[in-house]
């Protein structure tokens, strides 16, 4: 059922299983082994890969769809299409919450999953499809499930940092400076600030 929703059938089903496995459901006490001695992994490695593949494919789709856009406009569109909220939206549309394996403490009241977890799982799926079927398979998956979102972005969205910087510049104020207060989560999930973010 899930493969039908994805529009992709895995040659190696273990990749799909890995993409649907949260770290909280991989317990050292179980020896991290299942099914003939294979090591059971969480989706973190696939999430790392899927993030890069998704960024590449979405950039390509945007270049094709908006041939007149400058780099800045394309960047704003891409930010909207690969952000956590969009990924969680795609994940919900695919019904990933039904298939995601996670510890009992990770579920929200009512049995739902946190949007951040759904977003990470969605990226992991992109990585799993890329490993299983190559770039063309990953591109077909992303095109199928992101195309409606691309069409919905009629004007280039703007992020809060850019709005603040332009507001300050228009009033002759100093460019905003940013200070990192804290980071959480796996090291690969912490993205460095973009060149347009000012001082950090």
C-alpha cells in the first residue's frame, strides 16, 4: 500500500524499512539485529542523503519551471519547497505516520507523529529511493509529489531574515547581526547559515 502511494516499488525492501525507522525504535538491548542477522538502522543516514538529493532535484525542477527567475527568486522558492513544514505536508499526504516505526514516547497525544519526525522520514525516503533506483527514480518521485507545490508557489516566497535585512537597509540602519543561541539534533541536521544571513 505504501509503495503504491509512493509510486515506487523497492528492489531492496530493507531500504524502505530503514527509511521508516526512527532512532527511538532501534534499541541496543536488542543487538540492533533482525532478519537473518542484518543490522537495523534508523533513517538518519538516509535523511542526510535525501536532503542533498531533494535539494538538487527541486533546484532542477525550478530551473525548468521558472526560466526567467533570477538566482535570488529561485532560492526563495526552493527554501519554501524543502523546509520542514513542506516535507511534513508531503509526508502526511503519503500517510507516512501509519508506517513510521518509533518509540512510544515519540507519538503525540492522539497517536500522531511530530512534524519534524515526518519531515525527516520524508527526506529519508528520497535518499532510499535514490540508493535503490538511482537519480532518475528519485527525480520521478520528487516531481510527482512536489509538482503541485511548485505550481502553488505563484510568486517567490520571502524568508524572515531577508525581509528584516531589507527593512533595515531601507531605513539606513546597520545590517542585522545574528548570534547562535543553541543547536539540537544530529550534527548532519544542523544547517550552516546562508551567505545572506549576515554575521553569525
